[in-house]
C-alpha cells in the first residue's frame, strides 16, 4: 500500500516535490510536522492526497 501511495504522489506531483518532502524527514517528527511538511512540499493536505489516491485506485 505504501509503495502505491508513493508512486501515485510521484506521478501526480513529480519526483522533485516528493523527494523534497522525504528529504529532511525524521522518524521522530510528529504527525503534525509530517502533515505540514507534506502540504508545504505538495500543496495539498495529507487527507486530500489520500482521497485523490483512493479515487485513482478505483478508476
């Protein structure tokens, strides 16, 4: 599942944006920090990205 989500993010937002999100990520980051970083890197919330990914899976 995680691989599918990351592949979707890469196809939708581009590799540079996804790498920008993953660079600087740390295991000890809070969920709030991770959510904020994802929104800053991709321009959408985690919930929006997940909903779009699930819609893409259904097609």
